[in-house]
C-alpha cells in the first residue's frame, strides 16, 4: 500500500486525458481448441520503440480450457470515491476471468508490464461455494472492491438460479460474496457499469450457458430467447429499481457504456441483431424525472451477400448482419466506436448529442464476405471485435476474436489472432496504422485489451471534468 494515491488514478476524465500516452498494452490470448493454456500478452505500443507492434512479454497460465474474456484492474480511478474509496491502493494487479472454467487469475504487474507474473489463482470451487454463480465474464474496479459479472448460475450447465455480480477483496483477492440484495426480474446477465456519484448501476443481457457455450442456438435466436432488456439498479441499496425491455426482436443487448463525466446521466448500449431485419443498433439511455428511458438512436444495416459466400448459419438469410459485438466511448464523451464483427467495419459516431449519433468515420477490415486486408497487406480474419481507446482519444486498438464456438460458426475458415490500431483525426475520422500489426503465436486468438495506466473501458470517475 502506498502513502499517496496512485498517479494513474484521475479525479476526472479530463485529467485522465492529459496523462502521458500509453507505451504498453495487455492483450488476452486464448486457445480455442484448449490445446494450449491461455496467456496474457504484453504489446509494445510506443511508436518510437524498436519493438512497436510486437509482443514483448507473455504470461502463460498453468491450466488449459479457461477461455479468457473481459479482464480488469484491482483498482483504478474509482478508488478516489469520497464516501467509500480506497485511495491508497495501487493499479497493480490484473484480474483475468476464465469464462469456461470459472477460474480467475490475478497477475501482478509490479515492476512494470515486462515483469508481469501470476500472483494468485482462484479456483472455480471458491466462486461456486461463495456466490452460487459461474462463468465469470467482466471485471470492474469499484471504490471498495472488485466487481465481477457472471453469465451462469449454479449447477453443471449454469442454469441453477440466475447469474449475477459478485465482489472480490481488492487486496487479498478473496471472493466475498454475491452483490445483489433484490434482483427483481433479472434472469440473464452480460455487461455492467455504473455512475458512482449518481448511485446507479446498469446491466445487460446475453444468454444462459446452454445458449452460448456450444455456439449460437439458431432456434433460440429466431424465437427471440436471448437477452433484450436493460436493468437499472440502486447501487448502494443493491436492488433492481427499473427494467426496460427493448423489444424481444432486439436480440443480445451486450456492452453498456455510461458517459464518463459523472455529471451526465446517460450512456450507450450495443445490440447485436434485430431478428426482423438483421440490423445492428445503438441505444441511448438516460435518466429524467427520476426514471430511466432508452431509445434506439442508430441502426446499421446488413450487407446483401450470395448464399455460397456465407457460412451455413447465415445461408438462409442472403445477407451478412453487422453483428455489433462491442462499443467503446472516448473519455471526452464525444466519440462512440462500434465494432461490426460480421461486416468487418469499425464505425465512429460523434455522440456530442447522445440522442442523435452522427457517423464521423469508418474503416473496413476483415468481414465474413468483405474480407478486407490490413493496409500492410496482411490478411485479417474475423472482424473488428473488442475495442479499446487511448486516454487522449487519439488511438483506437482492437482485436478480432469473439468467443471460440461463435468464431467457428461465423468464420469457419478460422480466426487467427490479430491486433491492429487506427489513428483518430482531430475532428473525427479513422486511419488504420500500416505499421501496427501484432503477430500472435500460432493457435491463439485474441480478445480483450487493457492499456498501461488505464483506458476508456476500465476507469470510472468520481469528479466532473472542468
């Protein structure tokens, strides 16, 4: 424990934007056939370095079959929360959940990214025994502990009770227990985030383990049985105060991105597909008059395609859905980035007016039918997937793997791991960096990215920007 707050803890988003640029990124690598252990790769992202765009350190795990997903820090800027924060923690440990194994790894970065090493392994039995949950999915550093969302309840298939959120101690990494006091009608889970000073959490829905572990279940999708609701919670009382149903045709309500400035009571949600027309969509939620509201504010159409060019799963539709699988919001709350994993497009929206997103930039790479190469000439398989933005908003990084069984269904030719970067124009616009291409070891796919010192989907802020 330090006697002063960690210098990478920032009171406001504006102060975080003024911090030095990142020089390293942490990227998850997973073995889709479970023949190798999953690993954490450290990537050099300093353009002035001779190692730019290369993996310069790797932490290989001792087990196979974890399938890493959305990892996070033990502590971040939320530790400065004035009511219940732990301001003298350090942004030192990465908490990495295995969505298949329900095992959690704690990686110590003391000494810098090149010295990262395993600190502790939390076996699934501890998670099951103390929470009744399984399939840990997303990690967020809260003011008083580490929050972990799950996609499964108890039992072998994860359907014995609903999934939810549990808490870990941010110093000992003990699993403390489940977070919810009153979950109301919440039965499925996916992402979560919050506005700390405004005292609310928002959660979204994907599906239960039998609906995703072996791939998309077409019958469930066409019957609109995947998640399509947003849940809003009283953060301190730990109870569900409102649920908004987006309409059952809006299948798989995934990533939630609240505005970073806590004065603003709104945020964004990405919906994978509308089963009536194959569109992807962006929704804006906001609080007004003591109630939450949500509206579809942007749609992304499917692209027509010949049957022979489509994977079996899509051949009956004659089109490629965009498949909005990730979104991310810049720290100044101006630009929202939208990964269209199916059509191979990264979209940039100006969301200065959150109820009227305006397309500001776009690049194509990969795609089920488009198959656009990287500007270096290298073939990019899959499509833009997990996206991360630098604190200053000038660089956008992304990977190409979604989930092993889904990768195989939508991209049966394979999804070799990749990580790329685009540069952002002063007034918007995206340009792929020809120099930045990360060669991932054979047999691995890539997923979540974290940036040294924090990024746009890690930290939550306690004080307004000036």
